[in-house]
């Protein structure tokens, strides 16, 4: 790809076939399952440069991942210990930007559509690992109707956005029109040099788990440091996130996460390593033990647990076949879980059969067309090079 002549229209697609075995998964039982996960189509259109640009992502997990994907510790949108499928329209955002100043690095932009609010870090789908971190709903706010203004002045980027607070209730879900702009967030990013980013952000989210309102509100905080080498062969992320549940002005529960991940590649071989320590709510489960009720019947939880997970990954990029690239990989994770709320209605040892869980995954990622871009920033808030590939996700040149 020629970095000096970006194309006005780019399109790409990807999918991952993966086989996962968890031991134990529930009640002392091991479970092995296979999935077609993260099937997505990406498009980027900017015929007039940054004056008007469109960024979109279509996600088909609602077809391929209805039961959810085994992912110990994760919780959100009615799934627990399984990652939920994302909405079909994952992202569709129209942006307009105006640059000014020496080198045209400074500027202003406005973005509207469905996508990510200006909060936290990149979508895990565009990061090195196939398995999502447990902190996915603590560290990002995604799939909302958003209106975002951004200002960049040299190394500083300021963003502010309004969005609907309600989370999607299913793959075909759309933002509740009665909830547009009832929540807000802001993010400040400092770029001391080209391959380094420091960000801190804050959000107030109204009743995210009850689409009609009336549920607990959330106040969210995030801070992170992201580093990448100029050749995009090495990457590191250090992240802290905290979410507090509020009933009026009274805080009921707080959930905190610490995460560090890194990846590096040499020739066609790449490796990645992640350490995460995240607290989560343990909500009452339905007959399907991997599901919880939406919306919750009340503002209580059965318990609260802390997950410490160490994950390692190795992958090999095969020689490209035209515009098609393929990357076989293996991931292994070891999780430790313990209660943090006493007395608790949730005993991890009793439920899982152990407080230590192993997860093994092997799979193949196939991509065609443009490489998956970083997700979560728009307009002048895109901090890195426009066509830079995400560290650990190098799927070959177009």
C-alpha cells in the first residue's frame, strides 16, 4: 500500500474459524466448541479527502454466533462466560474534517452515525488476540448513535460526544430513538511522539442495561498508554478502566480493570501476550447458564468476582494468494477467579468446579482486501497514520 497516495475507496473482509476448549467450563465439565467468529466487512470512502468521509463495518456474528462464544469471565448484553454477537451494523460513521496549521496536523472535525463514543481504547476486534478481554464493556462504549466533535492542536486531541445510553439487546437491535443523546463522554489524548499515545476519558451513561430507562446509570473512567514501533511490528498497551453503577447520586457497585498486552512479529511469525485483572458483576442466570435476563428484574446482583487472566498467542502469516491472506494461530489462557463480595450468591468453585480455568484455542483468520483498521476514533481524532496496520494484526500488504 502506498502511504503517500491513500485510495478514496477501500473495502475488505475477514472471518476467523476457531476451535475452543475450556477446562472446566461449568460444573467441572470440559466443553469444546467451534465457531465462525468475527465475520466482518469493512469499507472506507473519502472521495473528497477529509472534507467528507465514510467509515463502515458490517458484522455478521448474529448469524454465525447466536449462542455466543466461549470466553471465560466475559459478561455483557445478556451473555455471561460467552462473548455476545455484535450488531449487524457495527459501525457507520460520516465525518467531515478541516486541517490547519504547519504540517496540517491540527484541525477540527465532526462525526455522526452509529459507532464508538469517544471513550477508552480500541475495539478488541482490531487488536492482536482472538479472545476478547473480560473488560470489554468497562473499556469501550460501542454500537451507539453518536455525534462527536474533535479538535487537534499539535500533540493534543480533544473529543466530546453525545450518544444513546442503552446497549443493544440483540444483533438486529437499533438505538432507542427516545434515548438519543441522553449520555455523553469526553476523551483527551496526548501524542508525545508519532508512535506513542496517552489517553484519559470519562463518560456518563444513562441506564445502559435497560433500554427503556430506569436502570442504574454508569460513570466510567479510562486511562491508557499505547506504544508502537515505526514499522508496525511491535505494539504495547497499558490500560486502566473503572465503571461505577449509580442509583441517582448513590454509588452501588464499582468494577475496576487493569490490562497490559503486547505483540511483536518477525518475518511471518508473530506472538502476543496479555495480562488482565478485571472485576465483573455475577448476575442471576437463566436455564441456559450462559445467559442472564435483559433487562434485569431489579438493581441487585448475585455476586461480584475478580478475574486474573494470562493469555499467550502465536501465529504465522501464510504467503498471500492475490488479495487473500491467511493466518493460522493458537491461543492459550489461564484464568483465576475469586469472589470480592461477601456474603455472595455466587461461588466460583461450586459453579465452575474450580477457581482456575484453562482455555485452548486454535484457528485460522482469513482476510481479503484492506487490512482491518483501528476502531473507535473518527476525523482528526485518528491519532496514527491513516493506513497504519494495528500492531499484531499484520495480514500482509494489499
